[in-house]
């Protein structure tokens, strides 16, 4: 039985995978404990899964989990966690941005009694202005909602078995791993690391993808936007009543009330706010809709039996 499971979500990482494993394997061997590496192929289209299978053929520590399509990194991590057999699991990216040299420090902190070991970014590495700005805004909002500092956090973590079991038992479908780990609590330690540049391949994130991801996580974790809408509604109603009283007063004194543009402006502002409020409510409605469906987080392709017909080959 492995003591340590290393979970690596992979989406189109074929160019980096051999180098990643070549760097990771000696580090894990140096730990002197039974381990497994779970390579979770998240519906790659560049043959990552086949490359992983070929590597696993020569190394019994490697295990390949194939998802049936691209479910996203969160789902890939959840698939890895549900398959992990170790007494602890490390989650790390497969593009060498999470340096393998940090792994022994995570394990040392776990051996010292920590149940969650967060690798925190000491340096953020190279990021575009838009990426940095949206990450900052997201971390602020999320941090306020959960009363937790997400600024330097990453998905690079070690979790003890007790934590893995609690996270696996949480019922929600929409998962924000970093948030869930912060939410469950447990004895937590930190290990600093510097984000390395990508060893090859491309990031799977588009700017729009990042925005969608942030909105989805915010909505799944906090009702703060809903409450903000309610609060704004109260304030606007209050202002409207004041304005109404003032208008009546002016009318009572016999002064003509004019201001066609004021009317248009208030209609526009109110209309805009109502649409915004409706939009926020719809976001929650769609989040509830996703949860109610109770679909699994991911679908794993069953390994084909070794003597199965090779359907990809030519038919004799
Ligand atoms: N990843 C994944 N599924 C996805 C997108 C990414 O499993 O849909 C994996 C990817 O292969 C990598 C990790 O998640 O191992 C981090 O992804 P990426 O490097 O694209 O994100 P970034 O480091 O730019 O935030
Ligand atoms: Mg990366």
C-alpha cells in the first residue's frame, strides 16, 4: 500500500510529461516511503494519456486515470483524490511550475504533525497584467467571503488522509479546491516556493475562462453578491423615497417640477440596476440547477483489458 499519493492533473502536457516525471521520480525515491503517482488525463487531445500509459508501463509506481473528456482541473484533482490510496496526497501541476524540490518539505511538515501543508507562492512568476489583476480581484473577494488570505496560495498542497476523506464527503458538485481546503480547517502548515516558468506546452487558461472560473467559484462559495444586491436595493429605494418627498415639497410650494433628462437618467439607472440584480439572482439559480442535477463531477474511462481487441488497428 502506498503511503504517499502524488496527484497530477494533466491537460495537453505531452511535451513536458517525460521531463516532469524524470525530475519527480528521484525526489520521491529519496523520501524512502512507498508512493504512487496518479496521472489524471483530463481529456487531452495531444496524446498525453498514451504517453502517460507508455511511461507507466515501465514504472509500477505510475497509474494513469483517463477522464472521458476535458472536465477541468478541479474535476481532475477530485478524480485523483478519490483514487488516491495513500495516507497523504500531494496535488501538483504537471508543467513543472510547482517545483519538485518542494515535495520533501511538504512531507517533512506532514511528518511533523500538519494535516494540511500549503505550498505558498513567494514569487508569483511571470504573469500578464490582466491575469494578475483578475487574480487579485478574485482573491480579494474570495478572501473576504471566507476570511482567509488566498493571495499567495496555490493548488500545490499536501493533504492528510483525514482531510481527503472530509473533502471527498462534501456533497457539492461545483468545487473550488483551494476554498474547500481553507473551509475544512485542520492543522495547517506553510512551505514557501517560487513559481517556476512553464517547462513547455501552453497554459490551458483563456482570459474569458479565468473570469468564468472566478464567477463560478464566488457564486458556489458565498452569497455575498446576493446580499450586496439586496443592500443596494434598500439604498436605492431609500434615495427614491427622499427624492419623492422633495418633489412633493416643491410641487406643494407651487414650483413647477421639470427635468425630463432627470427622468430618463433615473429610468436608465433603475433599469440597469434591475437587470444587474436579475443577473446575479440568475447566477445563483444556475448554480442551484447544476447542484440539483446531481451529476458526477467527472467520468473515468474504464481501463481496457490487456487482451481486448485493438479497435484502432486495421481490420484484417
Ligand atoms: N489542467 C487540467 N485540466 C484543465 C486545465 C489544466 O488538468 O482543463 C492541468 C494542467 O495540465 C496543469 C495544471 O492543471 O498540470 C495547471 O494548468 P495550467 O498550467 O494551464 O494553469 P496555470 O499554471 O497557467 O494557472
Ligand atoms: Mg501552469
